[in-house]
C-alpha cells in the first residue's frame, strides 16, 4: 500500500513546477501506528487539516 501511495503521488507531481494536493481521507493514517510509516515514506510536504487552505491553493494565481 505504501508503494501504491508513492506511485500515485509520483503521477501527481512530475516536475518541479507541478502543483497538487494529495488527499488521504482514511483516518487510520493519523490514528494507527503504521500510518506513520506511510507519511515517512513520502517526500517532505506540508500537512494541512484546514479545508480553507486547500481551497486557497486552487485559486487562480
């Protein structure tokens, strides 16, 4: 499952100018012991819990 998540993220961000949002809606990512391994396997990124911040991300620049 970790590999599939990393592959999906790789399809979202292909070069340094790409922007995207990876949404993980499974609460186990935050509540289970193994959820930490998922996050640690991903590249450094900002973790956001606020939906308004995500809305602003998608506003035209």
